[in-house]
């Protein structure tokens, strides 16, 4: 009955199910609050920067629920990571140079209808990858209809179609 004396399992080697459930409840609402601090863009996984933040947060919060190790320390670590992420997001919003450092830059894969083979090689993007993205994004089959394509900072491939001529 450690639950009655130690509801979060802070003083026990092995937690009861009830202690894990209480931790899970607290972690859920704490994470909800921290995501509100971090901002909605973090959940949108706009960049590798945001994805990394979510991965680290998930790992630490999972540990906070199921291990007997430093519950409040885990929550504090997540809060620190969220605050750092928020600070870096603000810095990259204010400075284009910092945005390039922390988030990267789009990489042209097609420029004026010509595949940029060096950039494709650098990003390890194959012709098949371009074709797949074309299918998924534009329901199209041929890159000849594309004027520009970029590997965006998020890792997605975006397209700008060739302008159609008036008949």
C-alpha cells in the first residue's frame, strides 16, 4: 500500500499500478501545458528541429511515468527542453542566419525544369523519390510539368508547376 503513503512512488523501488496511473495523469496534463508553451508548430513537426524536440520530450516523459527515477526531475528536464525550443524558435524567427543554422535551407532539386543532380546526390534524393512526391503532392506523373522542386527544411519535397501557355 505504498500508494497511500507515497502517491507518486517517489520513495519506493517498485511502483504500484496506481502510482503509474497517477504519474501518467500528471504527465499528460504537464505535457499538455508544456506543448502550449512550446507552441502548436512543434506538434506540426515543421522541421527536424521540432521533430527532435518531440522525440526527446516523449522519451523523457515515458521514463517519468514508468520508472521510479526522479519524477519531478524528469518533468523539469522536459520544461527546460521546451523553453530552449521556444527560445531557439524565437531566435530563428528574428534572424534568418540563425534559421539557416538551426533549421537548414531549402535545397533546389529542379530548377527551370532541369534536375539538379548534384543537389539530388547531396540530399540522397532519387528520381523515384521525386516521382513519388509528385504523385503524392500533385497527382501528376511527369517531372516535365515542373518548373521548380525543393527539398524543404521539413524534409518534404515541394513543387512549382510550369505555367501553362494560353492557346
